[in-house]
C-alpha cells in the first residue's frame, strides 16, 4: 500500500521521520502546458526507511513542514535532473534544497555519458525496468489510481540505489569535486530567474543586424514580462518565429503589422498589436549608437578550423579514456576559445586539466599527435620530442 499524504498532520509526522535520514530522494509531477510557472501536482519522497507521495492539491495540506525539511543541513537532497523540480520549490517558497546531489550530473562523471536518463540508470545500475504506461498521466486529475501512484513512487525508490551507487563510485575514484561546479549552478537562484531583458538570448537569431537584434531584445522582453504577469506560456503569446518576423520587418503602422507572416489578423488588430507597435516605436526612437552589436566572428575570436576539429576529437578520446562525459569536461565554446588562443579556459587547471587540458596544450604546441593504430583499431595519443623524435 502506497503511503499517500493528504493532510498537514500526516506531512508533519512524515517529515519528523525523514529528518532522521542521511538523505532523501525527491521528484515532482507538474503541469506547465497552460502556465508560465510550473504547477505542482504531486511530490514524491524516498529514503532508506520510508517513502511517500504527498498530494499538494489536497485542500487540508500545508507544505511548510516539507519546506523546512528541504533546508535541513544534515540531510542530502537527491534529485535526477532536478532543475525543474528545484524551480518549483524556488517559485513557491523561495527555497533551494541544500545540500544537493543530482544523479544526472553525477552519472556524467561515472561513465554513463551525457545527460543519462533516469530510465537508463535504473536499467544499468539496478537491473530493473520501468513500466512506462503511466508516463503521460495528467497529474492534475483526481483521484489517481494505484497504478499511477506506483509509477510516481518509483521515481524516488529506484533513485535510492542509484544515489548510493554513484556516490560510492565518485568517492572511490576521487571524483566528488568534479561535479561541484555543475551542482553549484542548481543552487544559484539566478538559474531560476529569467529577467525579461535577457529573454532574447534564448532565441536562435537569424541575423546579426544591430537594429534587428535591438528590436528582437525589446520584443522578447515585452513578451516575457507579459507571460510572467499573466502566468501563461510565452509561446502562447507569440511564437519565436513570429517575434523574429516582426523584428526583421519593424512595422511602424497597423497596416504593416497586419502583413507580418504568421501573425493572425485578430492579434495584430487587438491589444497585443497595439503593444507590439509601442515596442517598435520605442526602438525607432533610439539612435544607431544605442543598438545592440553582436558580431558572430568576434564571439570566440578567430581559430584554426583544423585545430578545432582535432581538439574535438581529442576531447572525445579523453572522455572515453577517463569514462567521463565530454560536456562535463569542456563545451564547444571552450574549445573555440582555446583554439583562438585563449588559455584562460575551464580546463586550464584542476581535474579538467588532468584529464584533458594538458593534452590539449600539448596538441596546440605540436608536442602531441593523434594516430590510428591498426593493431588496436583505434586512435592513440603519441607524444613528440623537441627534435621531432617519438616518445612512446
């Protein structure tokens, strides 16, 4: 029988028990299709001693005891890919769970590749499989049946074994510090705040024209602020491609706005259309010196394309050798900067330098060669002497 919590008293009793545990595993079920902010529908909590499902939609439930548990310093809070879960807690109560352990981040340092799914970790670590039949449940409906609740609780019960396995692996291989930086991102409140003036940075731009970028920035900020104020998805107001069409055309009248591709006439002639024209008018009042300038060629400096490709291959080889995700070691932007001569990069020191940075420096200095070994049927690293002789 699944322990379903629907009252504040039951939650207080549960949290008192959980406070005695060294760690708890956490997951949420939520809806976001019709809102800007995620709507919490279900809360799953697991521990070595007790597991339970909390129904935050129950009329007689106050989540305060749970929020107090989230900040208890002696209890590790374990999530898998927990960014959206933590966002919910931050939005509802201004709380970020601490201390924190994310099994997807940890798995990237334990040989499970980039962004390992929960299902794959369950299969590989616990040798169990997950019943997927309830994956697309509408978690906002009530009542939920036993099968749905069993599916939900599985998201934290399997996580207990996954956490213990990954923690043990990281400790045995002295890799706990490898995931500190990535985990710190999840504990930074800025991760869960989207200032409207930064919303345009999430849009894949089609042009680097200064006026286009400036208008796109202001339109995206207007849309983001409207989405936040009315708690609706930003794409429900206007889709990204529509924003880009408006930014490219810069319509300064209703007649021109109506001609914009993908913009419905009723939207153009309504309140949204009026607000859009106000944004365009605001940008039109700026001088060209006030426009955003984003030159693609200057973002990472100029780099040798051949060297960049060799660095990418070297990164892949080093990742496989040390059984660690390449994304955890370095991003493609890091490689571009390094190939352009910027040595102050993420892998210039620490464990990243040990597993990749030193080899990358040797490659750029002409002291390392990548060679195919037909006996091994694989690429191997060959270090070169100053006199061009080989070091095996």
